[in-house]
C-alpha cells in the first residue's frame, strides 16, 4: 500500500498502528480525491454537502445514520448550576445543543481487529 503523507510531513503506511497523525482538511481532501479519482474541489464540494445535510437534519431533531460507519445525532444539554473553580461561586450554565457521533458496531469491529 502507498504511504500517505500529511501536510505536517508525517507519513503513515496502511494499517500501521504505531504512528498516530492528525489529518488536516487538506490531507482529507487529498485522500478522498485520490481514492475517488476526482479533483480536490469536487471532493470538498461532496464532503461539504454531506455535512450540510447532517447539520440540517440535526437542527430538525433527526439523526443521520450511515450503515457500517455510525450515526450523527443532536445532543441537547439542559441548563444547570455549576461552580467557578477559582472563586467557588455558583454560576448558571445555559442550555446548549451539540453534535454527537456514535460509531457503528461494524466500524468498531474493523478498528479492533
């Protein structure tokens, strides 16, 4: 298998577990474009469209599942009381919404063996 070279100059070979590198957006686009046989601009357009769909679904309260990969869903956090660690004073923490990704069993199995 051909090694992947990241923008940082780090190289990773196939399933090599001894090297952990963070992929930048440019690295991801290069890898996707190379695998799909398209330009980086086309790869970016498709990835942006996918995440746009995920964001729209989450705003509507729906989850997006990709069989064998996982599920993107919305996570609502209730308002709560917290404590300032420096002063010990109680503070109000506002309600918030975030995204959550849950890996599918198939993906976990591929990652572990």
